[in-house]
C-alpha cells in the first residue's frame, strides 16, 4: 500500500485502528491514515500524543485554531471536516469519550461538485466516441447499468467484475454471445458498497461494446474463463495486479470525458443512470423498488433477495428485465432498431394484454416458442371467459349473425376467429 504516512503503522495501536477500518473499506482506511499523518505533520505531534491531550481544553483550542487557519486560507469546509472525522474515529477506537464539536463553515458543501450536472444523451455519446475500447466498456457499465468504478476493479486490484458475472454470456468456438437481451450482470457481495449481492442489466448498445472488446482478446489467443477479469490489459504497460485497480478504471473514463471537452468526475455516469431511471419511473416504466435494487441500494427487493439466499422467482426477474427493457430508451445514446422477432413477440404480448392477461401471467408464457394456433386458443379461452362473466351483456355470434345483431343495436367488440365475433349490448 503506497502511502507517504505508512510509517505510522509501526505504532501497534495505529495499525489496529487502520486494519479495523480496512475490514470494511480499504479506501476509507487509506484516506483516514493519510489524513491522520498529515494532521500530525502539520501540527508536529504523534498519534499517541494526540490521545494523551485529547480531553484537554488546550487540544480543543489548538484544533479550533487549526480549523480557522484553514478557513482563512480558503480551504473548503468539506476538506477541513475530514480531520475532525479522522480524529473522532481515532479517539473512539481507543475508547476515549471525546468528540470534537468545533463548527466548520460549509462542512457539507462541495464547491467542486456544486455546478456538476448529469450529461445529456448527446454528451454521453460524445464521451463514448472519445473513449478507448476498454474505457467504452467501463462507461457503458456505469452509465447503462449503474455500476460503481469499485465494482469493475477494486482499490487494491485483487478483485473486480469477472466474465462469470456476465451470467448470460457464452464463449464458444472463439465467439462471444449473450443468450438474453438486455443481459443480466451479477454484482457479488464483495464488489458491492453495501455488501449486498444484487444484479442489474446491460442493453444492446453496451453489449455491442462488450462483445467487440472481448472478441479482440479471443482473436489474440487469450484464454478467457469465468474467473477472468472483464476489463483486461490494453497495451499500456505490464499488469501489476490481476484486476484493474479503481484508479485505472476511473483514469480510462476521465480521459474520455476530458477528450470530449468536459470536466465531470467519472462518478457522474452512475448519476446519469440513476437520473434517467427516475425519469423512467415517473413515466410508469420502472417501479421504485426495482430501481433501488438495480442501483445496489438496500430496500424491499434486496431484503427478499438476501432472505432467499440470492434467489428471486423467475417471474420477478423477468418482470424486472421487462421494466429495464422499457426504460433502456432513456439510457442508450444509439437508436436501436427492433428485430422482426422482437416486434413479433411485442405484438403477441399486446394481443394477450388486450384479451385480459395480466403482465405477470404473460411473463410466465414462452411466447417465442408458441405456435399461432396455441396463441389463438389462449386468446379465445380468455375472451370467452370474460364473456361468460358478463352474462347477457356480451355474446359470441357467428359471422352470419353479426349484421343482424348490429341492426338490433348490439355493438361489435372483436373477432375471435374467422367465423366468430363478440358483440355487446349498448
């Protein structure tokens, strides 16, 4: 762990504090150690001396002067407050009932982020065009799937998104194929910030980038397995770790953002996913519990997913996939054409919905393998069932009888075969 203040770990108490933080987040542990070291350097004091003086008025006054000095130099409150958080953490770990209560102006303000906004589709498209193949995949995973950079490659480069996490990907005879579109991506617990396993989906535009990227590795003779990193080496030096570190993931993304003429942080791409999914929710295409789950937040769906040890019912998974599919138009920058099979299946779903089938019932049906005759039988049964419940208000009549009923004041509803129709009394 390269750190200017790594020598502080020679103190057993500092090491224990650091390792306790690292068990939850290596990033937090490293940032806190660096901040403690900087505070000690600026104030010419050692960690143990801080503990000895912690409860005194002298220490509080000196820390207050430290804060005011930084404020007078124009340092942001969000920068200064990290020293208070780190010292309070150091005190608490050593069982000291001391909490610094020095007020810091604008401690919740982040000036560098104040003007940051979410990219438009056109701006995201420009960023994608400026990216390297690997960067384009990272951008798609963040903007279209809502993944964090740390999920793609962790801080230390020991884990990240694996080929096996693309659960509907198959590698056979040198070809990359996805069995379902949009395709599921699993986020394992150790790659999740909240330490909860969840999944999200990737639309066809992102799958195109992924396919082209992985295909290049296969062409070069690379042997890809389920444990292989999704983000591989891209001709920029030797790999020192099995996976890309988070800093390298964000470097790829940041370079594309700058080339496109913007100054956003890479993390703005996850905000792009969240914002556009909220728009989709407002339009009725995405439910809020589903959105929470796809973002990796803990909520109703996540609780059920954890309770069932990572297993949701196939119906719910497909309903989530359908919700994502209805929402992907708010995410993708490329205009995606519908294939003949997709249009055919969409028409079948619409027909069943018109006949009274509920969405969850339709999700259970294998429409792609259903014959026209089987679909017609389903349609007839449901319509006839509705007619029987309506009693004398509706009738099934032959084509020959239709004109007579219309002349008598009945209203045409629909045809259920070549020689039968439904009419209702007006």
